[in-house]
C-alpha cells in the first residue's frame, strides 16, 4: 500500500506517525533521518530569511518610488546592511 493511502486511513497526526515510525526504526536509519531533518530545517529557515529579504527590498523599492530619492546609507540601513 502506498503512503498516500496509508495517510488517508490513519487519523494520527504527523508527529504521532513520526514517533511511531521512530520506535520501529533501527539506530543507523535514525541517525540518517536526524541529519536529514536538520538539513531540512536549515533550508527552511534560509528560505524564510530570503523571503524576508525580498519583502524588505520590495518595501524599499516602493518607498523609493513614493519618496523619489533616498540616500544609499538610508537604503542600506533599511535593509540591515
């Protein structure tokens, strides 16, 4: 049975499913899974930071359009550079 069908039949939360699977997994696989989870978390936080940077840049651009000019020092300060 594929995972999608199992998830539809299983009313447990994702955390509950993970905990149940962890209990059954051998130690070497747990190390690999933990390393991969750390990688995914780091990637997620990097993506959030990049998204925030893009939003800050867009706000700076909009501010520039409304105010016509802004000093480079002010722009750098706005962007946290």
